[in-house]
């Protein structure tokens, strides 16, 4: 699948896949300065300098990079960002520092990963009843010990 990308900043880096079978493409920080400090328990908006044309019926989902999250405590603040197919603005990652120490993000560091996936646009219909199920209305933790 081809995804059209527009560079909004000259120094923006096109996403790359780490391996031939990677589901997520690495997104790179595109900073006006050499680096930005993210203090403990704070969130900073990091631009990629890129805009995307995602085909109708698909969306982009930004996820944490496992190494960055587990080693440095940096992950998207909203856990998973959703880029709708009709959005044409800059892809920005709200990067949150979950650690107790300040973390530095440098220009062109890999900050998140982008997964392109299809979605279903539901037709929600109000009903007075729902079909029965084995679970019923059992909530949080109702299926485990």
C-alpha cells in the first residue's frame, strides 16, 4: 500500500520499518532545536514534520516504541494516537515521561511507531434489548481469578 507523505519541514525524516516484517514504522522527531528535555511526569508535543494522506477505510495508529518506553519511560501520553484518513495536518506525538528523571529527545530520534490498519465505521442503533451472551454484564476482572 502506498501512503502519500508531505514534508512540512525540510529536515523531516520519512518513516522507516526496522525489519521486513515490522508492523509499525518508526516516526522521527523533527525539532527546531537540537534537543528537548521532557521532565518527569510531563508531556511534550513532538512534531514529525510530516503530513500523511491515509486512504479512506484506513487509519494511522501511533504506538509506543517498546525500547523507548521500557528503558526511558517515554511513551505517547494518549497511549494510542489515531490519525484519521481525512486529517492532513502534521503528525504530532504527545510524548509523556513516565520516569522519575528528565529525558532528552534529540532531533531525528525515533519517538513512536505508526501502524496503518483498516477500520469499520459502525452504524450505531439504539435498542431496548441486547442478545444474551455467556458473559452477560460481568465487568472488570469477571472472567479471571
